[in-house]
């Protein structure tokens, strides 16, 4: 079952209900083309930028995108890229690509022109959807990109080297294309962080996407009453697949631009958000604002906020203890994952295990974990080794890179490159990246151990 089936189900069952809200308190006019020009509007007011769509409109927009792509010759297995900031068009375009049987290829919006060009060539992309913020970058390489590729501009004032998204989809059918998708069909390519050079292209099938949606819904007990606040970029597996819990449940989500503490709390209050995924720096900023008295909880309606979860980096236990002083009734979870494992959740703490703060957790829904030594043998409980994961959300391969695939996927297990240990209760703790080990006097020293020690002061 592909995740597009969830979208069509939500259309039928909850068509008139709000599916997505785009909330941008940083701008008054989204037609501006650079982030530097955006002005802060505090607090969120009627002059801030807010849009919403229902499940019916979401699905119909995705169908228009799919039918437009099919008219342009896109076929099953073709690659179509998205280079956009979070906005109300992002997810309908993504799902429109999936509905054709093509492969959606989200680009990191931090890519410079050379990285865009490299990734477009690596993934053999045929079409690129892009927003106004990227006109300059694409214009500098458009001569190369335009060879055999269609560039589709999503915004006002279409540049001469691209075609207008609005004009292209205006007359397309809003009915679902008659294309059958199977679990094993290729669905999406995500890119590695590129810390060791240019990014790798990570290929996932439809089973991976469905696993991510069902796992997120189960881990956080997402219901139809929940409202998910999504702040991180949708090109990233973390944001996308956390949101898919809302897709699975048929509940509303809010796409928020801005990470200032007052912006986050105001959005939670006004949109009645119940689940919020935060990164460690944002948690620290909120706590600092509360500690200093710059923000006061009584100025916001936060009683409905039930779950705060943190991921994407190690979480200091002291940070969560401090958070619970202000939000004693919050459920808490943290997730571990990689783009190769469909983002966060292959290991997760679990909302019932806050007493184990500091651990990344236990194997997630339908996942298995092991810790092995350099010879691939399981280490003793309590010893440090490389973390391996296995489950239905594993990547198919690194696209066009069989050598890297063979090194990372061995006998169905993904070698994460992360060093971990397991305590006597079965909880996994992240120690550090395998390549970051410091050897001093013949002893292994892991930077995270040093950081944890410093955090005690």
C-alpha cells in the first residue's frame, strides 16, 4: 500500500477538514525573493502570511500535478526534483510526483549552485520544481540544467528560463491518474548530508514511505484530534516522515517558518498544536527566554500541547529535566535515524520511557538493532561497537553507487557508522560517529563523552 492511498482516503473521509496550514510570521508578502528582505512581524497578526488547504484540495492539487507531469511525458521510474522552502505547494507537488509512479527527489535548500548541479546529474533528474528563493542559483547553472530538463517555477514572476507552475497545472484534471503503485516500486531519493564530500543519493521504495508513516503514528499515538507543528525543512527525511504520522491519522499539520521562541509558542497557542518536534537549540532558546522572563507561559494557550520530541542530535538529560520544570505534564520522546533508514524512528526512546533520558532508546516499530565489533560480531552488552539496524524502512541502495551500497548494506543490515552501547535494560546509547574516535594512550575516547562531562557544569 503506497502512502498516496492515505491521501485519497483522507480526501474521501475528511475532505472538508483542514489538512495543512502554512504559517509565516516573518513576512507580509511571500512574493519577496530573498530571506534577507523578510521583516519580523511580532506577534503573529493578520498581516502575517497564513494559508490553509483541506484534504480535498490537497489531493486535487496532487492530482493536477500528476496529470501535468504525465502530459509532459513523465513515466514510472523517472526522477523529478523539488527545490523549495516549506510552503503549501510543497507536499501536493511531492505527492503528485508519487502518483505518476515517478521518483520524488527533494533537494536541500542549502545546496549551492554546484551542489544542485551535481545532485541533479547524480540522480538523473528530468524535471526540477523550484521556488523564488533559488532563481539566482539556478540561473547561474541553467545552461547545463536546461539540457534535457524542464525547470518549473513555483511563485510569481516566472523567470525566462523556466515555465510557470500555475499556468501548467491550471487546466489539468483533478482526478487521480490510473496508475497502480506497488510496495517495491521506487518512490523517493534523499541525499546524505555530504560531510565526507558531495552527497550520496539514497533510494527508497514505497514500502519505506509507508513504514515511516505507520511508525510515526504508532510511536506518538497520533490521532485525528492532534495538530502537528512542523518547523524543520520538508526536504529532510526527519520533517517529512514525522509529518506522515498526521497523514496516517488524517489530522491537521502546521508548516511554520521561524524558530524564535515567541514565534514557536505563539504558533502552538494560536493553531492549538498538540505535537511539536524541536531541535536542541530551539529548546535551549525557549528555556532561556522563559528563565529570563522575556516570555511568560501565561501569555499563551498551551494546555493542549501534549508531546514534545527532540531529535537530529544527542539530547543532554539536563535539558529535558529543565524543560519538565516548565512543562511537567508533557510527554517526551527522542528519535534516532538516518536518511538511509527513512529518517527518524528506527530507534526511539518511547513516550513511556522518560526515565531513560540520555538513551536514544529501543528498536522502533518493526525494526531490529545490533551492536558489532570491527569483525561484524556482536559485542557483549555494555560494550561499545557499531550500531546496525534492519527493517522495512531500509533504503534500496545508493542510486548509481553499487560500491557504497555494498559497504553499507551487508546481509540486510544497515551499517550506520555510529558507535553505540546497550545497557542492562536493553536501551541503546549513542557514543559517537565511528570515524570520530580519538585514540589517546591506546584508549578510545569519544567526543560525546567529553561533551556529556562538560554539560554537567
